[in-house]
């Protein structure tokens, strides 16, 4: 047996044990016949996957049709829960392998912080590291997502099971302890089985806020400060200059949840205020708990150890009059800090009751200053070791999280801003029809108003509901800046940005509420365009150049340290132009933006709007960052974390820590060790770029011809996928489409990609590539294959692109997709479109194997192959059950049980695939 097989046997053992315990829970609850039905369907699904013949198809179909609605729901629950357990086992195995690697003292793994820092020092660039951290900014941003419907109760059950598995790896148990551990595992799985997977009511925005904040409890609040400490220690061990240095706050975790209004009418000014208050309460509660623990640890008696005068003064100001602590200045000081923080919580969140005469902190900087007094006193009196424990982590937490916890972004569609500004002009300048103006006229009108001291709004005017709502949102931001600090809401993102006037319209709205001052040209928030469609990506660099040429806009940037953030939309560009063209146009847009920003001497920060799936820009973050074109990272990057990916990455603290490290490591390497890795090799670069342009053109035509040029494709999509049920079930707080229509143009990218993932076709992650390669080889019969292979070998962008597509194809199943195609009522339409899809699928597989030289999918990724082997026998049955449920539902069996069954199947498949939305 190979070494990897020996190591993976531990994972197989965990999965078998968890599966056996789940089986026991099912038998005990539902009886042996139910368990045998579930096992029978699993075996038939395995045969269908292996043989894909008519006998297996018919047997599986007959077995599912024979099930009652109750039996179908039982089966769906069973396979959904197993997917959750497989996720736990895989996460724990990853932790196990990582720990074994570290314990063995093996060389640092690629993607780790130690690997990145070591590379920098080995390259002789240690001096550049200090400059890097002074200007660096790395920020994953959590966003709400309709596939993330998992309840907190389910997460708690999973975490309890994970802790028990972890305990077995870390503790040498006696036979009795091992038996107790297994019994506890069994109880945990019974509890999981008896806990509802689904919510009984529609998800509200505040539900989504609570979901997002739960990952701060599990991971972010503790693991992010630890990451800073580990990195500081790592640097100090390599260079004495870092001995007492504290890194700037270069990493924060941001959020859109509660501030993203694009297409979500439920995000209002009141919701924004509630979100910010909830975030503040979360972080203040964490600080209070840490202060109590710290006070219990720092029981230092003054008679045994001196303290500084500032610490003594802090202790004297404390209201702690206990005679038991009269000679314990550190405890008294911490008691006083705790009392002031309690008063702060009352002031900011309306919770608790402050002690009489205790003043709240006006800002987090005041709290940090008091903690610094404690730290300096310990260090100056020879107690450095005590200062480097919980106090060190708490001080860093206050620096990073402040009183607002997470920077909350605003986002709204440019069309809304346009209408609001139009209404304001109509009220202030009768006869001016803003919406009728061309772009240059709009720019002129907006600039004139931005230079004017007057306001367009009037307290005596009546505005539409939309305009009132937008102005209220910006006023809520102004109030939040006063209450929590400017870092609480630092950004305003413009969806569907397509012109300079889109930027200036937001500037005008900021001016109307006092967030932009006309006289000083100072803005309190960043104005960030989001370029989403293929056309917008192509126009983006010219739009920014035009904006930079406006003195007023340059003045705004001067107030923002001459830095401009630009967001790039992976999801909508993919829906618009397909996988290959989206990736290529994003890459080209970055290159052109780097050039424009360099010309105008503006610092560029890119915000990558990536989804969980490859069809929405997903895939491994480390490789994605390293594959950025030269100059696109520059020490600063933001990227979205969405849906079930948030759970996969951040629910487990150790896995979460690893994912945070990966982002920092990749940013360090991309910035300080750019190498030739970020561009095609010079000798073949021009040829590679030309080849990519040619491939993209063909892929774009193939994709758009199918999706937007084929009559009946919209009907095929709505009938062959679960999109109609996603829209009807109202999963998530926002509608599936931007308008009340079934057109693909109006559909949001998330349900578009999710629907294709659910039916296991994953079409947005590969369609068009096979046609593109076929056309390229036909046009270049002599050297075409060599050129493509060279691109794969030498160009990380192309390597990453194909690696992600490889993963998508490995998770696809054309046979299962064929079962979904049978849901299309029009046989002629079904046959015509699915035949095209199947042919493109085959061509794409052939093209991928030709270029990479691999004989099977994920040949270079044994971990993914292992994952597929372990989990697909349990995901495949969910797909077959979902098809059966959809048939019944569409035939009119639309009771609550049927809806629940479909909802369960969506949840289970998404959890099993892990990056499907």
C-alpha cells in the first residue's frame, strides 16, 4: 500500500464509522425496512454511475417511483446528512495531514505563510517585506447567498462531531476513553439526524446577518489575531529587526450582508442600522469575555511585582473596591476597563446597565490605549511572557475589529442611482430631464452640481419611495460614521457600472447627505465601480481614465490617499459570455487597468467578485491570486466569499485559519516575487496571447449561440433544471431575478450557476471550450496542439483556467444531466439542445486531455479524486431523487411535503458538491 493510501485509510475509516453510526440512527428511528430502502437506492445509483445502461436506468427509476412522499423525504434526508458528515471527515483529515506535516518538521507547504515568508527571505527581499506590510490590504468579504441555507443548529451539531474526531487524533486514549468517544459520536449523530436541516420560515436579511456573524464566533475573532501573532513571531525568528515590531492592520474580513441592496428591497436604512448594531454587540461581547478571562489570569500582587505609574493610575480609577483585590493592580485596572466597555455596549447597542459614573469609550482607540498601558507595564517589569498571551490577542483584536467588527460595504445598481439623481434634479431644476441627457451632458451637469455649495434635496419636497429609501441609507451611513467610526461603512459599490456618470451620481448622493464635502473635495467613503458584463469589462479601463482626467474626481481621490478600488464581476461576465471568455476578458481588463492607473499615478486595488463555483470565478484562491497579471495585486486585494464556500472554509477554526493564511501568502508572493510566472514566458508570450484571443472568440460565439441564440433555450433551462423551484421556494432574502421575468438576461448569476450545478451539468464552467480548441486546431494544424500545451505548461493564467475546468468536469455527470433533460416536455427541443450540450461536453473532455496530457479527470489532484470516490455514491442518489421530486411537483403534487423534499435535495447536493453556487 502506498504512503498516501495509508494516510487516506484514516479518512476512509472515519467515513465508514460516521456512515455506520448514521445508519444506526436511521434504523433506530425509521426501522430496518427504511434503512434497506435507502441502501438499495444507493447501490442502484452506483450501478447507474458505473454502467449507465438502460437496465440500471430502469431499475433506479422504478425504485424511486415506488417510494411514497414520506419515504422519498427520508431518503433525501439520509443522503443529505451523509454529505455533511463526509465534509466533517474530509476537513478533519486535512487538519490531520497538515499537523502531521508540521510535527514531522517537513519543509513548509506551498500556500503556507512560512513558505511565502521563506521564499521572500531566500530571494534577498527581506527589506521589501516591511514596505509591503505598511501598504498591504487583504480582505475576504462575506456575502449572503441563497445556497447557504444551513441552520446554526446544524452547524453546532457538525462542530460537536468535528471536536470528537479531532480529540481522537490529539489525545492518546485508554480503551474506556475511546469507547466513550464513540458513544459521544453516536449521540452527536443522533442529534444531527433529529435536527431539522431547513428553516421553517423564509430567510430574512437579519437571519443572513446572524448566519454570517456565526463564523466570527467560530473562527474569525480568534484565528485572525492568532495569524498576526504567528506572522510576527515568524518574522522575528528570521530577522532581529522584527523582535518587538507589531504589524499594521493589513488584513480584515469584510461583509456585504445587510448593506447589499442590489435587487434586494429588504435591505433598508433600518436594516443597515440593525446590522451595524448587531455587529457591534458581537464584538463588544467578545471583548468583555476576554477581559474577564484576562483578569482571572493576571492575579499579580503588587508586593511581589512592581507596576508602572500609568497602570497604577488606571487601577485607582477603577470602581473595583473589593478588599480581596486591593493589592492586585492589574485586576483592578482590567475591572475598570471592563466597566467602561460595559458602558460602551449600553451606548452603542442599548444592552446592559452601566455602573454609575462610568464613562463609555468614545472610540476603540481609547480602549486600545488602556490595554497598551497594561501591556507596557508588564513588559517594563520583566513580564513580557504574560503580555504575549491573551492580552496580545485582545489588543490585536481591538486594532482589527474596533467597535464595528467588520467593514460593511454598500452596494446598489447604477440604474437606481440614475433614477434617484434624475428625480432630485427634476425637483430642483424644473425642465431638466436628466435621464434624457447623453453621457457628456450628464457629466457636465453632475460636475457643476458637485462644485456648487447648494443641496438638491429639500425637507419640504415629497420624493418617491425609491429616492427616499436611497437617501435614508446614505444618512444612516453618515450616522454610523459618527457612532462607530468611518471604518464601519467604508465603501459604496456601484453594480452594472458602465460610465463616468455612474461614479459622479454616487458622489452627488454622498454630497447631499454630508458624506462628501464640496469645498474640500473630501469623501468619507470609497466610490467603487463594479464592471460585470463583457462589454463593461472592455470599457472599464477607458471609463477610469476619463474619470481620472476630471479635476474634481482627482480631488476626491486625493482625499482617499490617491487610491481607487475597482471591482470585477466574475459571475455576470460568465453568464454573459461564458467561462473562457469571462476569464480572458477579466485578465485583459486587469492588464489595461494597471496601465491606466500607472499613467495617472493612482494606486489600484482590485476587488474580485468571485463566487463559490468555477462558473462564478471560484476555485482555489492561492492559484487564482498567483495567476493574476503582473501589477494587478500590488499588496492589496479583496475578494468575495460566498454561500456554502463560507461554511466549507470558515466553520472549522483550523480550516479557517489555513484559508486566511493562504490569502496572505499568495498576496505576499504575487507582490514581492512576481517572477515571469504572472505572464506568459517572453519567448512565446505574444503567441500565447494571440492564441487565447482566438480561443476566446470562438468560445464566446459557441456559448452565446446556445444560451442567447437558440430558440427555446430559455424554456429548456427552466424545465431541465431546478431554477423554477429555486425561484418559487424563495431561498435567501432576495428574488432569483432582477425583474419579474424568466429571461436569462434578468436572472441573477447565483441561481443561474446553482441550477446547472444541481443537475450536475455545470454548463457555465466549461461550455464553449471544446468548440474553441477544435476550431483552433483546425486553423493551426501544424503547431496548434504544441502551442496549447505550451500555454498550459508556461502560463499560470491558462494553467489555472484549465485546472478549474478540470474540477468542474470531474463533478459533472452527463448521464445524470440526461435524466434532468427528460424533464423537458418538448421532446424535439430536448433532443436538439441536449445533443448539442453532450457533443460539446465530449469535445471539451477531449480537448482538456489533449492539452494536459492526462488520461483521466483530476489526475494531478489525488485529493479531489479521493473526495469524489468518497462522496459521489451519496450525492448521485440525491440527484435521482430530485428528478423524481421535480416530476411529481410539476405534475401538481405541490403540498408542503413536496416542497420540503425539493428544498432538502437542493441543500444536500450543494453541501455535497461544496462549491456549486
